[in-house]
């Protein structure tokens, strides 16, 4: 919230000059693994090549021939390069998991999430209430997990990075394993985003056009799990939190149900979307770095 407010203030006062300053600080603070290929510095590109990545697409789309390897099967040179790029064993596995078929990713078809309200422990009931299920009636009509985002806003629009610590603990207590499972569910199964333009309904085509995607651009950006908004610009550069209500509605009609999908789409890199992917702690750290770089406050004497 504070960071976005400062962003707005910077744009108003300096006509975008401060925004460019923030982008420079963002790219300096972010570990290389979080950057697009086009934003990597020369030393980072050299490290990526040591890892076995030699092109933008392989990096930006996490080519499974490299990122699908188990951490322990990487050579010593590859592991050293990966560490220098910001990876460790824990963060490497989620990178590889993005390329796994959905039915191999973490699901919540069993455990507390699949249980009746009366079968939940008191801790699990409390977790359910933290996520907006206030009583047995609301729990029992929850339906498919992915469908929640069609009917509920609030916590269900957030990405995993945007959840509070209490909300994350509640999700885990109910069997939602982490960021991969939570954010993946923002891409509605069988949504318009998985189909080609010729297969869209009239309402879906209208929704796409409201978001600046015409027939000519749609099939390049959507039509399969590997695309997910590939290369789109314009409104797609804004974060989910910055969208107007009508734009969010249009996105939902396309099966893009919240920040977990929108902010992590494969649209062109933007400062706003990248900031939205940071946790509150990471945003605060970046804010401090911006203040230090801009005003010298907090800098060592």
C-alpha cells in the first residue's frame, strides 16, 4: 500500500522520472532469478549461460531441459551459477514444478479441504474462517477450489505473495501446500485463456477486446498453458490491484481469476506487476533502498 502510494506520488510530481528511478532500484535489488532475460546484466547473462540457458525464451519460460533438473543432479558449475543467480535448493524446486502437468502439481482434493465441516478440528475451523468461511453453510457450498474465485473476492483475489502470514498459515492448515498450488488455481481450468480465438464465445471475445487483445493478437498470447499472455502490453502491464472493476470482470470471463494469475502472466515486464509479486517484507526493503538511493536517508556515513 505505501509503496504503491509513493509510486503514484512520484509519477504525479516528476512525470515518471521517479518511476524510472524505482525501476532502476528494483532491478538492482531483485535477485537475477526474478528478472526477465532482457533485464539481466552482463555478469548475470554469463551466469545464465553457465547454467545452460542461452536465450530469452529458455530463461523467461523456464525451459524444463534446465529448470526441470533436480537440484542434486546439477553439475558443480551449474549449482554455483544457480546460487549466484539467487536460487537455492528450496527455490529451485518450485521453478521446476512450474513445468509439470497440472495433475502432478500440488492439489487439495484430500485432507482438511475435502472434509465436512463437522470433521474439521477447531484449528482447521479457525483456518477456514480466516479464509472467509464463517460457518458450516458457507463451507459446504464451497464447491471446486478453483471456482471460489468466480464467487469470492478479498483473500481469494490475492496471490500467495500478497497473503498475510495468518492467511498463509490458514491455507496450509487446510492442505493448500503453498504458492504453486494457490496461484495456479487463479488460472481457471478450461478457461478462455486455454483456447484459440475461433473457439471463444462472443462474451469472451468482447472481454478480450476490453483488455486490448484483438483477434490477431489473441492466438499469439493465449491458447495453451505455455503462453498465458505471452508478450502482451498496455493494460497487461498494470498489476491486478491497479485494474478497474470492469477490467477485473473481463479478466475473470477469460478464466484469469485473480492476482495469482494476472500478476504472474507472461506479459511484457513491468515495474508495477513485478512489485505486486513481492511480499510485504520485500516491498518494504525495496522502499528503504529507494529512499536511500534518492535522498541518502539510511546510507552509511
